[in-house]
């Protein structure tokens, strides 16, 4: 059978169509197995945590970059925005939760940094 040229379905015999459908089904099942394994691997705790940290880091960098690229920003334009933000945080009693969230993010970031540094150091020792 010639797999290089597509054969119109009108020319195929019943046995050839059956064989073609069986091959397509096998390819479909192989693709499904591969997709299930990929999803399972991506839902593991360490992979999911890495993905979340990467997404958060990218968002923070993009936000900081867009704030720093504002050319017309000077003290006179930024001060009212900063004052209104601080005023809102103090009036809504969000200072303590904001400080707690900052502390938690700092602890998680420090833990991830030291864990990565330890893993990198043990990986370097193994390669020597």
C-alpha cells in the first residue's frame, strides 16, 4: 500500500478502509496516552510550584518594567498616586494583612532560593 500519496476514499476497498481506520485509532490512542502522561507530570507538586513561581515572577517583572518605562513620571505626578494608595491601605485597615502577605511571600521566596541553591550545590558535587 502506498502511504505517500493520499488515496481517495472512493478507490479504497473495504479492507483498506478498515486498515486505515485501525491505524488512525492506534495513533489517536497513542496521542491520548501521551497527553495523559504529560498532564500527570505537569500536575505534580514540584512542577506546579515551579510553574506558579515562574508565572508570578514574569508578572512582577512585566509590571515593574511597565512602571519604570513611564517617561513622563516624576515626583509631581507619582506623589498623588502614592499618597492615595497609602491612604486607601490605611483607611481600609489593609496594612496588617498587606504586611503579613509580604512576609509570607518573602519567606516562601527565601525558602525557594535556599532550596534551589542547595539543589544546585548537590548537583555540582555529583558531577565532579
